[in-house]
């Protein structure tokens, strides 16, 4: 999907010399912030059946992916350069089997009371949960596709609320 280009804004992770830097948030007020992200792992119907039957040799695929996603949200600052370490107050990862198209819908929600948002934490949670699903199922289905990883909503902070235009806002 192609989107129209947005007007350029000043990049906050670059100093006047063009060098990468961590954004200074020390003067920002701590506020309640949340973010939700989603992604999808497309797979063969037989692979989805193995998950639903609990017949994957590596164990409970959905439980492991859920834990991996939550752990990833908590470790985002270790994975993504220049992200601030945050005292996350809540992180949830939901994995929903789907038939049309066949696969697992992954949704993460992350909350914090802090000086910076949790969009990267929600996106990282989804990405790692999707990668974990792939890892646990690759012996069965190497043709799986990870797709549609995106921010669907964020609240709080100076920039206010964002909601993806094509998302209905269901929780």
C-alpha cells in the first residue's frame, strides 16, 4: 500500500550537525500514554490446525509468542537505538487465529506514565511475537509471511491522539 508523502518535519533524533542523538525529554511532563499496534502471520491452513490442536512439537505456540512480545516491549530500548528505557505500566499481546485469510492476528497494547510515548514498544512487541510464531512453526511452514505490522492507535503526549484512518478502534 502506497501512501501520499507527508510534509517534512524537523527530525528529533538528529542534532544541528546531522548526527544521531537521543531526544532530551527531561523537561517534558509525565503523562499517561498508550499505543496499540498490529501485525499478521499468514500461514497454511494445516499450520493453523496444528496450533489449534496443540500439536506443535515445540509446545504452546501462542503462549510463547505472547510472552516473547511482552518481553520485547520491555526490552525495546535494548533493541532500537536511541529509544528511552521506560517503566512500562502494562503490556498485553493478543493472538487471534483467523480463517480468512488463514493465520494469526497479533495485537499489542502498551501503557506508561512517562515523558515519552510507547509506540516503539507496541510495534516491537508485535514484531517479536510474529517472529516467534515463525520460529516455532518454521519446521512445518517455511512459506509463512509476516505482514501489516503497524501502529493503529496512540494516546497522550504533546502530539495527542493518533488513530489509523482505516481502523475501527475495537479493543
